[in-house]
C-alpha cells in the first residue's frame, strides 16, 4: 500500500506583495479583521442592544484597543519568553523590544495589555456634545432634566416621542426645536471588556490561520504518515545556532544557486560558520519555495527529506481558540448579560482550549527544556490555567453585582 507523505508547506505569507520584503501580509489582515469586527460589534449592540458607548466614542475605543493589543502582545512575549530583549544592541532598532522583524507576540500579554488600557479608558471622564430635541412644558418653559427609565442615560432637555439613544427604549412627550447638550460620564470596565473578548476570539480564529501561513508556532513532531502532517521550510533555521548542522546545510549546495549563491561560496560559508550569509540564503530559499514554480519545486524536493513532519497545531488552535470560543460567546450574548459575564466566559473557554491544543503545539525552542515537568504543563498551559481561574472569578463577581444587563446582539424588547 502507498504510504502517506507529509505536505511541504509552501504558502506565500503575503496577500499582496510590493517588494521582496514589503507588502500586505495575511498576519496583518488577521489583526485588521479582528479590529473591524470589534467596531461592527459595538455599532450593532448600540443599535439593537444596550451599551454606554456613544457613536462618537466607538472608533476611538477600537483604536486604543488595537494599540493595546500590539504593545501588550510584544511586551508579554518579552517578559514571558525572552527577557533578554529588554537589553540594547548596536544594531537597529537598538532595543530588542522594538525588533518586531524577528517576530514574537504573546496572546496572554495582549490580553493583559488590553485589559489595562480598557480599565484606563473606562475610568477617565469624557464629555460628549450631542444635539437633542428641546422639550417645553405647557407654559413653554424649557424642561430641565429627564432620564431614560431603564439605563438612566441623561436625556437632558428631551421630552419627545422618541427612543433613548443608548438602550433604545421609548421616551414620551412633546417637542419643539433642538439644543446642543454636553454629557459627562464614565463607562463600566467589565462591559467594555466584554467587547474586547468577542473581538479577541475573532482575532484568534484568523490569527492562528495566519500563524499557519507564516510557518510559525509549529506543532510537535509527528509521524511521517500522519494524515495532516506538515513540513515547514522555516525549520531550516533550526540548523543554525549552537547546534550548527553542517551536514544538513551542506546538502543544500546544489540548490543555493536559486538564492544567487554558488556552491563554492555556500560550502565555505557553512564551514566558516558565516551565520549572516547562511541565514540570508536560507530565507531566500524559503521564499523560492513559497513562490512556487520550477525553482520552488527544485528546492522543495531537496529540502523535504531533511525536514521533520509536524502536527498542524495552528489550525487546531484556530478551531478551538477561535471558532469554538467565538460561537459560545455569540450564543451567550444574543441577549443582554451582566457586565463581565462575556469576558469571564472568554477567559474560561479560551484557557481550556489553549490547554488542550498545547498538547500538539511545540514549545518555543529556547524554553523547550523549561516546561513544568513536575505538573506536566507547558508555560502556555500554566498561563492558560491561571486565565481560567481569573475567568471564573470575573463571572462570579459579575453575578453578584447588582448591575443592569448590557449588550445583546438581538433587538431588545421595549419596556412598557
């Protein structure tokens, strides 16, 4: 019987490429998709559900969330996995934290950073100027103050047959003219965190797929005959470093011409441990494989037998951490919930999903021997276990708070 062979990963990481190193990557599109969904989510709930976010605030809220994700993700990666990047170097960008070209983002760090920024955003007071219908009594005196009977939104100077701009419930009276009013208020931190939780699930769905396209966060080594086994050309970078794999590198001498290097130059560079030339050449060979065509086929046939097959753990994670978590959150938030329920539920479901898929995911090479063997967990699993506990705590806290239910993806029924 014929045996199954692992597929050689050859997907181009660029959705649109302008130069050899510059273009629009699938990874960037994954982030943009998550932020766009977050924006539409805020707009949807503002129209049919209940949120204290005003239309004028939504874009700002999404933008600061995006900044928090990138900054928190990078700093989390540095603190959790590579603290040495806190140091400075003589090469651009001079500070390891800013060396984003080498990759490195932490999902747990992104969550922590987002939570901190949202807490700051919720606590700060803001003034919003809106135009509302002016209300007068029978003696044509301007009415002073009316509140929505459900969300207590300030309907100052309004007494009209209309709806509250925040929760959509009707406000009844007569009207004449319009006035501009200024509203000063804060937000419920947990309510804003609920928005971020749903957007994060979308981010993990598309982000993990982008990880697969980039050939990063690869799975553990599996059997060659495993049905979904994948070989990643990026594994060739593992031949560098302290465990310089001279034999494997020299086996590429017949295909380095595809990267503009002669066999003689390659042999000399490998024997002299010229890491810079070797690394650049390997990058070009990987690019040749991703570009396809005759050159990609020639390089692929040479390197495939030298690479180890891996589980496609990124796709497992996209399904568990992204799709499954997103479905649960959306179903629960079809109706308004107490602030924090969705965020806490995300912590629990994501944490459990991450603990599961870590059994297929290979730990980062520099901490592969630092797993928590005593309790049988990887670093990612330990962080996820803590996240589950935090999620349970948030849900318990939310359930005990006597706050109005908020959110809701389906239209709420008007109170009578």
